[in-house]
C-alpha cells in the first residue's frame, strides 16, 4: 500500500547547515531525518509522496498546501491520528504511521491529560506573526504599548518571510534570498522591543466569544483573552483550482512547494510543471532552477504579462519591475517555455502524478479546441493567486466585500485599517491580498491606530507617525492594483470543471454532486453543504467555498453581492475536545 | 403550478407535510425564506426513539409509536439513503441519582411496550466497550435508531417534488390575510401567493407569520448547541444519552455529534463557551475516547418550544384552513412523519387517524384571552 524507499535523499544544502541528524520510523522503517524538519519534509526527502489514502473516495493523497490549511497530509504520530505532516516538526525516535482511510483511534488509548486554563486582559492582541502582524506590533510597541502576537506556526515570519527552523544554521545568508533577510530584520526589530512585544508561537485563536473574547489554544492550554483592540493579520492561502487529478500526490500549491524549497531545503520533485497566474510562480520557478529542478513549462493564464495601459503605475516601482523582468529572463536563459493564455486542464496518474495537460484559452477565457499539450512530470504546482483568510474577521462580525479583481472576499476597512467593528483592525493579505510590501505598511498603520484605540497613543501622534507610511502605501497600492488588473481572476476561468472533478477535498465531493444539489435546492452554499457534505470536513469549507462560489457565479448567474457565505463557525481549526473539559473554567 | 396547499417552512415538519400531502395527490407549494434545514432541523442529532429521557406525554404516545415505524420504512420511497444507523440507545447513569432516573425511563419505556434492559456497570461496558469504569448503570432501549437529518428532510422534499410538490426558496412570508374565514392571500417578499390551505410549519418563527390574523401562538425559540468531532472508523452504533439532555451519536460519516441542553436566549445563535464545556464534561468522562478526538465544528439551532411542550397541530381559531404544525421542541425529527400524515389526513379527509385533540391551539386560549 505505502512504499517507503530507504535510499533516496532529496535534500540540498545551499547555504544552510541542517539540524542534528536523527532517526524516525515511518511505517516501521528507519528513516533519516534532521531536527527542524517537518514530517512532510522528511517524507518528501525520502521519496514518500503518497502519504495517505483518503477515506472517501479511497484515493491517494500527498502534500498539497504545505501550510496547514488543507488537512490533506494527515498521519498518525505515536498513538495520535490525524496530525498534519506539513506543519509538525519531527522528533528523534518519532513513530509515524501513514493512514489508510480514517486514522485509527483505539479504545485502550490513555485518557488525555486534562487541559489547564487561564484568562487575562491586554491592550492589544495581534493575530498572525507575518509581515503585517510584526510591523503592527513594532509600530505599537515603539509607543510603549504592551502587545501580544499570536502565531500559528512554530516560528514567526508568516509565509513569505518564513524563517528556517531554529535547529538549522545559516552558513551563507546570501543564498537564502531577500525575503529571508527582510523577515529576519523584522523579527530582530520585534525582538529588540521584547520588553513590549510578546510572541506566542504554535498558538491558535480558535473561537470568539461574547464581547470579542478570543479563545486561544497553546500547549494544550486554554486561554481566554480580552483585548481593547485586535489586529487581524491572518494572511492568505492559495486559491483552489480544481481539475481532474488535482488530488493526486505530487500536486501541490506553488506556495507549498516554495516552503519545502525555501525553509526545508528539500526538492518537492524532479520534473515540474507550474500552472497559475501572477508573479509568485515566476519567483518559485527561479528558486526551483536554483535548486536544480527541471521545469518542463510555466503555464500562465493571461495573455500579456505587461500591458501598456498600466505601465505608468508599474514603472513607479522600478525595483519590483526589474525583479519581474529578471525572473522572465532566467526562464528564457534556461529554455523553460512560458506558455501564455494557457491553463491547467487535467492531471493524470494512478498513485501519483505522471502527466499534466495544459490547454490554451482565448480572450474570453474559453478553452481553444485542439490546443492540449501533454507534459510528462512528477510534480505539478498550482498557483492561481491567493485568498484572504477571513475566518476570524467573519467570526468577529466584520463586513466583507467581494473584490472582482482578485476574485475573493475581504473585510472592508478604512484609512486607518479599522473595520466596521470598532476596535477591530486588519492588515496584510488578510485585509485583501496585496503582497508583502503593502502588508508591512498596512501593519504599521493598523498598529498605530489600534494602539490609539487601546489608549496607548494619542490619535495625533498616531497620525503623525502614519504619514510617511501612508505615502509609501499609496504608491505601492497603485502598483498592486495595476498588477491585479493584469492578473485578474474571473469566474470564467472556472468554466470547464468536469462533473467528476473533486471540489471538496476533505469530503470527496465532486462538481457533479454540487451542481445536482444546486438544481434541487438553492443558490445558498449552506444548502449545498447540507445536501452534499462539501465544507463539512477538517478545513470547514476553506478550500471548497471559493470554487463553489465560482460555480454559482459562473454557471448559475449568482452575483457576488447575493452570495451568502457558508456560516462561519468555530473552531478555526480542529481543537482537542479535551480542551473543553478544562478544570478551573467556570461551567 | 396552482397549489392546493401552501406550506411555510422547509424544515423537517414542513417537508414531512409536503411528502404526505403529495402522496394523497394534493398539490403543495413549500415556501422557504432561506434553505433546506435552516432552522432546528439543521442542529439535531436526529435520534428516533420510543420513550426517552423526559418521558413521552400520554397524548403523544401513539404518535411516537407510529412515527418511529413510518420513518424506519421511508427509505424505499427516497432517492438517497437516510444513513440510518440501528443499534438502539443507551441511557447512561454515573451516580445514584442518575441510576434512579434511568429506572424511570425503563419503566416508562415498558409502558410503551418496549422491552428494554437495565444493566449494571459491567454489563453496560460489555454492551458498549467505549464506556469507562465511572458508568454505574445504564438503560438499553433496543428500538432507537438515528439518521442523517438533512437526508431525511431532503428525502421528504424530493419525494414530494417527484409527485405533485414544489418548493420556492428565498420567499419570506410576511402575513396571511384571511377574509370571512377563508384564506385570501399569503403576502411575501416575492408578492402574493394563493392557495385554499396554508400549513404554518416555520418552527420557532411560526408566531411571526400571523400579523393581521389575531391569534397568539405560544412558541419560543430554545437554543441548542452542538459539537461535531472529526470522523473516525465506526466505534459504535448506539446513541448514548446522559443526564441534563446531553447525548451523542456517531454519524454514518464517522463524526461524533454531541448535543445539546436547552436554553432560552432568543434568536442569538452564537455558541457559548460555558455551555460547550458543560456538555462535553460528562460524555468525555463516560466515553474517554472522545477526549482524544478533535472538535471540527460548533453550532447552534433553535427548537420551537410551546407553552406546555406539546406540539401544536391543527387549525387556528377563525380560519379552519390555516393549520399550524410546529412547537415540537427537541423532538421534531421523531414526530415528523406522524405530524405530516395527520396534516395530510386533516386536509384530505377532514379527520385524522390518530387523535390530535390534545395538540389544538385552543388549549392555550382557555385561560388566556387575547
């Protein structure tokens, strides 16, 4: 069922010394690992791509999102089933079992240790320790405000500024790229203000109770926090782009592949096709070439990477323009075909990816018959842009609006990054995807005004400190807007999803079942959920709602304003039931 | 399509009425302001039992028996399986007071002809190995089964649609206009609808349907909160009940459903930490494996509770063609088939096989004149 090769090693070192070598067991086989590596990275490095058989349908799965969002890579660790391989670090002697169907819970398992609990108040809580969250913390802390940053990952930095695991040693920082250096600098600034900034890693805000009390899980401890102001800087995740075969091992998001390359120094595959839109796949292609991977092609859905009408907004950021051109020239130099007006049309393989199919689209995004190109690959990276993580802003009751350019919903915020709910601020990609530079500016502004809301800064001081940031932000947003217009995501891009394509990866619900339920029921995603189970799994609709919304808009003429969300319910991510059975919490 | 009957509400009661009316060849139109199972039906464990924790009031007993039998056999008429799991239910006692309680459930079930079993702790653990040593005794009711509430509801509705039923979503009824004892029109956000009969099955929202008709419908929303865990292989076919109306079942998909207690908090549908913690505590002690599972969804729904906790089934004073079918509290699933059948008989035959005398709205008007 599962093959565990013992002779493969897909690690590359480029400028980094790994953590201490340790041994883990995968399905009883001794496998080499290093401290700091994730379980997913160890599996990939050893050539284990098929990580799990999903319960329904019984099909093979691998690492997909690589950031803890899709719950596709569940493994059993020790006796505990359903642990996400992609975000869980290995430990020496760890026994990892690959799951066939559901994880096995045994009646004999020991009782969990009852969790502890605690309650407290703090002026300012920032949820998310990426570029926006850290910038916000720094801006507020400079005025002497006590800030708590709650971050889900083991190391702060977020996705783009993702740092190496603490067990890894940097030998040549220049080989790690500009984002790494920028992230390091931001973390250092935060560390210098540690008198005011507390960062919690591995901590999850999983619910919001009355009067915006945040429920946090940390080290199996339940913590209830009251803050005067909250900044939501929860970032974004990758837009799903379902085609037949996209659940096969070897298919991953472009961001997931980047995480393996950048912070784990592991090759996600050997022969790869990248399909998507926008600059991120060019960045990742560049990193793949650096690492020695073979890229068979990059499929880009738009027809022109630069359009004359936006040139003025673009050349105002010559640095960013130059970077983009550099990536394009690299592809040319290494003879990697860049297929414009082309989309991913299918993926084939039985146990893992063998073939990827790309098809051309015309100006109206219709597929052009007879243009299918077939590539033999072992890896496909999908990157059709990002979607803000809006679970928390929805839970907090903030108003959201659909943005037709980026094809997703984002919380509405004003000049000071405050939402329509007083005291709730947003910043970064979670406030609308706009990239890291915008995120740091928005973070700084949110930090200042949330600080003012919490009573630690005068509004006049906040305004004064915000002024230079606002100027920079306005120019960056213009650039971003021009890019968004070029790489616009239209519902029509989703026009050719076959009935057999799985839309809800968690519950294995196909496009055909979803269409059937819409015909029988309503245009309400909650109805579709009840009839089909789409959105009822681990990720709670995060990774299927965007596609269902596109199907409703594209095939059933629903306008985004009339499209209700799947009702947002806690928890943000699965939490142990034992957390609720907490001594000391008043019941 | 011209409808004979307009049914307001696509929850389990409204769709059951649609199903049984359509079986009689009566044309029905279901008006739903939101979507299928948007109210109480969307937050229920859907345990179909005979007898139960609170004791079945005398007038409901025939309904209970009949409905239990009807639902068990519905599947042959449905397009999709109801995901029915037969295995009975186990009422679990952890202390001496609860042991006394389950004794009364046992006696009560016997009255209704159920051959249940009282088990001591070790017998209970033999029947249900998931139980921990803290379980002192249990009452086993063999006839209980549980279903997927969405499948039951969609089954009723889709089977009605196959015959002579229709549903329209996004239609919010604002008023029912009666003239000279006859229904003049049903006023909605989508214009007026006309039919000879109206069945008001809007659950906790039923009282809001009557604006110009001068009646008081004593139904209030009772919030029930629920937890759904991650799925795992089938561990039990039993549904397990604890004191204070806490119960759990493992669904066909493998998830555990934990509910729910009852509280009166208006239409506030946010979940509260205190309640969730309160109803996790006992099941987690009695069924330790639950503590190893993770919760993936918390949610809440509103059960329609009437003044005396009996349902309201029957015509309203002043207009015999407006029939209320609501107020079933936590047991709408269980009584859905018999309610639908009785309403269909009332409309088709003018009389019902099982007496609905005790469920008339007029029982509330004896003391209180509006």
